[in-house]
């Protein structure tokens, strides 16, 4: 089902989901406040470390360097933008349609001492001046809310805001190519994500290429998201009494069903999670990094080590 919609619809849908309360999300997300797929480097890895490793993975795929202008579209509570500013030295700009998330992120950036190079805005990124461009851009968990009919506009708009030769990473949930609309879809649209719409990765990449992007790397993190949802479910259960106080029995049960079903869907393969690294192609300059993933993974720390700054 392909639907078109505008900024007002998107803003209402995001507010419906994310403005429940920050404390509600703190109760089942980890302290990183990352509401997207984590990256588990060990089979028994914990959620907190896996979310830090996910942020490092994104930053390294983008080859973030100190002083670069970096944009995070749909930043949530600002965890990735703050991480990139603190550990990679970038000048980060981030956008969310949720007022509660923006205020939370702004306060968090001040506590981390990066408010001078990490600006989190409550606004639609499409309203940001088009003459302000960036070296690197990320959209983590955003494509699910864009709408398939809006893909050409979305990928074109992102490309317009990226400098020549710049990198963009799109991290998002996909569906099996032979997926069909069911009552579960209706449940999700009514109770969880009113503007949720999933596509298969094949069509998504077709649209990317049609908008002038060069696809550099594609990685499926499906099983990582199965484990992430399982961890969220376990934390939801562990904090059930407090969550019911915050949002009520009905909302608690909705999230319980949604997280359990999501984990099962990722395990079964009906849902996928892809990171696609793209470049704003230009004939006069080639992508000059090594053609392997070794430079991405080389500097990963062991799970018991502290993160290092980019220049360390």
C-alpha cells in the first residue's frame, strides 16, 4: 500500500509515538537512548555496549573526521550526534520532529560539554536552509517513516544537502519482497507507527540509484535487530510496574506485543535491517578509501575497553 503524505502528517505521527514521555523510553532503552538496531560483536553481548558499537560502526562507515560538518536526520534523543561530536570531533547538526526528544537531546549535549558543536533542532530537516550543505549525512531508522511514494523526494533532498563526494548512510528496516498486508500491519499502523511503511531492499536501492547515488556498501543486520528487540522486551518486562504508571496498562501491552512480534519477525527473516552506504558521485573525483571493510573494523575496541577519540 503506497501512500503519500506531507509534513503535518509526519509531525503528528512522530509526536504520537515519541512524545509519550522520555521516562517511558528510558525504562526499556539503555542509557544510550538509542531506539534503533544495536550491533552485537559477541554472541552474548549486552545492549549498552552493542548500542555504543552501533554508533561507532556508523561513524566509521562514514569516515567521520574532526572538523567535518555532519548531519543526522531524525536524530531521536540525539545519541548519535552527541557521540559523533564527542568522540569524532565533528560539527554535528541533528533534527527531530519530537519536541520532547529535542529538549532532552539539547540538555544531554550540554551535560556532555559538546553543545558548541552539536546542535539538536525540533524541526523538519526539509525546512533547514538548502544552501547549508554537509560533508557527511546519516538517516538512522528514518526510511520506515518516509513513505515509499516519497522515496525519490527523500533521497534527492538528502543528496542536495551533501557536498560533492560526500557520504550518506541509510539505516532502516525492510520487509521480505513477497510480504503481504495483514491484520498485524493494521495493528502497527493504528497503535504504534501511524506513518510506518516498509519496502524491500531491492526497490529501495533502485530508487537510490535513480536519484544519482553510488552504492558503496550494503550490510544486513537482521539478526542484530532480533536481539535488540528481545533486549527491549526484557527491559520492558523488568520495568512493567513503572511503565504502567507512566503510560497505562493498554500502552504497556501494545509495546509488549509489538516488541515480541518484531523480534520474531527479524529472526524469521520476514523483516530485515540494512545499512546502505552511499556516495554523492562525481566524475572528477573517485572514492579513495580502501575497497574493503578492514578500515571500518580495525579500530574496534574489545568490549571491556573505553571508547577512544577519533585522533587517538
